[in-house]
C-alpha cells in the first residue's frame, strides 16, 4: 500500500502529539512501513527510539514550530508527503458555566490552531512539490456529543469543518481527510473520566455506548491513518472517517 505510485525514496510524514496514545501508534506504523517520521510534541516519550523517527520538541500552536519542522524536512529529506494533526487535549466533564476562559482558549489553541498553522506553513510547499496529504484527528464528539464537553466538542467540530473546507481549496493537489475516533484507550480518556470514586462506573457506561463493546485502541487509528495516507484512498478528500465501533450509527 504505497503512499504514492512508483515511489523510489522514503516518504516523509509529520505527526503531532506522537509521543503517546494514538500518535505513538501512528508513528510506529509509519516507521514500520519505512517512512521517515518527524514527531512534533512537547515530550519525546518513546518517539526517538526508531532510526526512522526524528523528534522535535515543539508547541504545535506556534507557527515557529511548523516552520522549523518544514525547514528540517526540506533540508534533510527534500519532501513532506503527509501531515497528521493528532495532538489534542480534553478536560474533566463539567457544564460550560463552570469552565474558565483559560480552559476555552487552551482547548482551541491545542485542538484547532495547529490545523490552520500546519496548512499555512506546509501547504504552499506541497503545492510546489505537486502532492501531499493532510489527516486531521477530530472526534465523534462533533457528531454525537457527550454532555459536559461543550468546548471540546466545539473544537473538534471546527477541526472537521476546516478539514472539509480545505479539501475543496487544495484539490486536486493536496488531499485533506479526517478521522473521528470514539472514546480511545489513551491518557486523554483518564483526563476526561477524572479520578472520582465513580470513575470506573462512568467508564463502563461510556463503553456500553459503543456497539462493539470495547474502546477505540491506538492501533485502530494508526491503521485508518495509514489507509488515508496511501494511494488506496487516492479518490478520497474532504472525508471524515468514523473509527468509532458503531457509535455514530
């Protein structure tokens, strides 16, 4: 499943939030397939353990981090084939009137701002290069919102509509698609469930909402991401792929 037909050199992917969770699984899958992966994260985690992986400590809500990543990719590899905007945050479930402006701003800064910054910095290079793929991780929260996450759900809705809009702006040269996971078995889940005494009961109730009766595993998202980055999905753009165990049915 090549990223481009008749490829003779390794493909280059930039992955945000690649140190853990969905991002770490995506990095592992792409590196295993022989891609060169540039990981943008505040924490290296295990990202730099693979020879195909370059870790860059970065705040993806800042334009300078994207400019640095592009400069490294251009100088080292001469190309950028895929950008995967995976980094995101959530918070403990609570009604919106209990949330502060700081929480609102941080949620949108981390979840939405990088979608625009990555396109502003990387898309012109891809246009000149003649090809490229963006994959933005959103959430089923934008179509099937859970109570207590109004700000998070709104930020993920923004990711989805921006993805669809940019798909029209940049076709046919650059493809923009998204992935909407259901509740994932990651550290973000613990953050959203919280540490209250009823946390395990709340987790069970969330899992029971999924027809598949299990959480979304990082490998599920890694596999979907690899498909959207490959030529197997060459006629797909502006699509939000739901990897949700039937949650959206």
